[in-house]
């Protein structure tokens, strides 16, 4: 097992050594790191994700059913009514969610735009409920980021998706550097960064580690790291991709826990394709956050009752 004093690793070679050690040694290390930084009490953060503006996006992300460039059956919708969003947030809080995440299918937002002002009003309302507020709205300017922070945003989600090298195979309407530019704006504004990736888009294991290497270089480190498994959407360029091996998922979760010990590692999209046993192994490896509710933006998610039953079986408390 790799020595604990060698982490958190920053360089690709260090990450590769951690990732490729025997699986049980890797899991022993990730458990030790998890208990060191998160204590003996086992808890899983429950987050609710709501699409407040669905479809019609101008971007060409190859995995996304909301792109206007693909015929996926997802219809473009207007921004949800403010009161409708607030009611969803209330229900999420009553169900035990500590964080309410809102996503909008836009290339980005700028200060002064009517749609942006509407989102700021929604954020202020949700914040009054006493919940953490996370949003994902695409690219930001420095000023837009400052206004989101002032309105009450706790964290901004802007995933890297994959490695810098593989990125151009997934998206062409913006660059990897565009992603990093928005993340820097978020950090300058004082919001936490929620940033991870998607597995199963034709990338190599090295690509996944190179993505993690970039995350390890953030200063400050990301507050949460969503690890998504691709849910192939009919009509998108990645519709024919095969599921990744569950042990590759577990290895990446464990390596992320070791490399970014203070981050919440969120087991995100793709849980419907995982058995209860596979999810349990992911939690054991270091995942300590999930999205719960029957829908993730446009994709299905496990039933809330199933999630609660699984957490009870594993002795994991909502955190």
C-alpha cells in the first residue's frame, strides 16, 4: 500500500501509482484517509438536483440530451416559474436534502441579462429556506460570479468532464481553458467549486487520472467532486458507448478520496446502472455524497425510497 505521507498526490505519476496498486490495498488506504478527514461517523450528503431551464442549449457536448444540435426528444423549455422552483426546494428540504442544486441548459450567463436576474431572484428565495445553494449555469464572467455569491450561492458546479487531451473529442463549442476560466471566476468570487467528470465517454484510464491531476491543482481545492458515469442518450454522438467496469469506477473514487481528502466525493449520474452492492463498494471507497430524487436533469435516478433503504442497510446516515 502506498504510504499515507505521499498524499495528496499532485502529479500524474503519483496518481497513477496510487490508482494502480492492488485493489484491496487501494481501498484500505482510501478508508484510512476518509476516517482521518471525515471522522468515524459514517454520513452521506443528500443533494437534490433540479433542471430549472431544460433543453435548447447551443453547445455540442457529445453526452448531453439537452443540446439543440441533436435529435434526442428533449424539448426546449423556458426558465421555470420562481414559485415552482421554490416549491421544489421546499419539498427537497422536507425530504432531508441539505443542498439544492439548480441547472440551466445555457452556454453561459452575463450580468444584466433578464434570465440572469431571474435566476438571482430564485437563488435569494431558496437561500431563505436555510439550504445550501448550488447552481450550474455555464460560463461566467467575474461580475456574474460576484453577483451569484452575493445572492447566496454556496457552490458553483462546472465539471471538467474529462482530461484536457480528450476534451476536444467531446465538445468543440468551447475549450477546456474556457472551463478553467469560469472556475477561476468562481474562486475569485469566493464560492466553493463543485467540479468533477464523466466516465465512459471513450476516454482511457490515464485520461481520468489527468482530469484528477487538474483538479488537484486547484487552489483552493474543489469542495466537492461529482463522479458521473455516462448515461448514453439516444440521438447524441455518445449513444453507443458501453458502461465502464465498476472496478474502474471504484478505483477512481478511492484515488479521488486519497488525492482530495477534504472534498465531498459525489456518486452522481449513472447510479441506476449500479447494483446495490456496487454502490456500497463506492461508498466504502470514499464516496460520501449523492443526488437523490427520481430525476437528474433529464436522466433517471434511483427512487428516493430505494436510496434511503440502501443507506439504512449500510448504516450510513444522511449528512
